[in-house]
């Protein structure tokens, strides 16, 4: 996959921030100085800074310049568009690992799954249960239903990686419809997520679609509220 220059520059600046080259609340060099440093144009630098703003790494003040924000203590989803857990965690330079708790091809699933995925009677799906970890710490429990016709074969090893990237070898993912609930964890899930029963969590119900609106997968995921947050930009119409 081709990586655009502005993305590489944003990653380099984020690395410098994490290494302490630029401290919290410190002003970044001007666009002109950064353009000279990276041998590129101010427009490319501006796009790199825009990306860091979306990722909540820096904040831009129109009159004063661009400043480093305090370290984000939680993984943030939504700030960079539609990304999976692997992509979201890696944006924060975290080491991602996965335990596949269950992987099966099945024609038995709840009616709401059949409705969300517009499944034909007894249409087979992959049922995937995973525990996602960042730097060895449990973050997310996923219960996923994926149309088998999208991935005719799926191994446990493949299921440890990014399903979005695996799916997009067959069909591009265009968008997702996601609903969030605030819940408390019951004992079984709290044990898996290495926290106490009754702790708060986000429950995300997500349907991912192809570019032309074809439903691909349905995902029920529990996210530890002390480790994960959701970021949305809401634009008012005028």
C-alpha cells in the first residue's frame, strides 16, 4: 500500500513528540521551517499537521502557531475516520496482539445478525470471538459475524490480524454504521478484560459496508472505558 508523503511526515513528527524532541505545550516550527526540514512544500506540511490535529496530537492556533497537546492516555477511535482496533492502536505506537477465543463457520446465529447483514436463510457466516490487547493489556472483547462469501477460508492465524485489511483484499470497505451504549461489565467479560465486575465500558454495535452499501460484517465489541475513547467531529449545517 502506497503511503503518502504527508502521512510519513506526520508519523515522523509524532515520533519526535514521543521522544521528547518537542515537549508538551511546545510550539512546533513554522510550516516554512518544516517544509525546509523535510524538503517538501508548505501544502504537504499543512496536510501533515491537519492529520496530527485530527489525531489529537497537536492543536493549531491561527494566530500563534501549532502546539503539542498533553499525552493521550486512551486509544481514540474515530479521530482518523473508519479504522479497526489494530490501526487505531498503532496510531498511538502501541504493540497490538490478539487472542482468538472462538472461530467457526456457522449457519446458526441470532435473528438480529441475519437482519443486520441481510442474510439469506441458512447463509453461512464466520463467527469470531477475539480479545484485543495493546502492549499486553486487554482492551477490547469482540464478537464478530462475517459473511463467509467474503472470505471463503479463514484460519485462526489470519483472524489474529486486521480483519479490515484481510477483507479489503477481496472488497473495499466503504463506511460503517455504529451505535454506542454505556454499559457495566459482568463477571465473565470483566475477567477477560482483566478488570473488576461493574466497571464501565462502551458497547459498540457496528455494521461495516462496502462502497456500494453491501453489508459485510456485524461486530459487537466491549471496550474498557478507562482505556478507550470515541472521538467524533459533528458539523452543524448552515
